[in-house]
């Protein structure tokens, strides 16, 4: 089993997990294998979210719906389903691997929690 497999195994094992934090914030993980498609070429449907004390999502990375980045990339509008939500904004997210997704999520959660 290679590093990518461990990352995938870890991500899929987190499906349905909710992690309460000492400050009242909490995270939720949804991840499952799906048939790879044009929009989900890696074959993983996922949603990783951070919620505040009022249960409002304040950050998340998911691929639940299409997203058109505002900036043109190489002269063409690319529709991607991998994106992140932060402060009422939807931003592009470049999915590299399941392990990198987890690392990126926890890094952003740490930055946000250090600000509250």
C-alpha cells in the first residue's frame, strides 16, 4: 500500500465523524468512494467542514456541486467541482490527493481557530 492509499483509507474511515473542540467549534467529515467521472476524476465524493458555536459552517472543502472560478485559466473557463467555502466566498481548490486534502483542511482549521 502506498502513501496515497493510506491517505484514501484515512479519509474514507473519517466518513460520518464529528470532532467537537474545546472552544465549542466542531468539524464534520463526509467521504465516500464513487465512480470516477469528468467532474470527480479521483472517484471521491467529500465534504470536510468546520462549524462555529452556533453551528454555522465557517469553512469547508468539498466537491458537492460545480463551481466556475472567476479567473480564466489558460484562456478557458474551467468548471471544477473541487472547491472551498470561506466567509461566504467560494474559492477554487486543487485536489492533489486524499492525504493532501486532510492536511490542507486541518491547516486552515488551525489558522481559523488561532484567530478566534
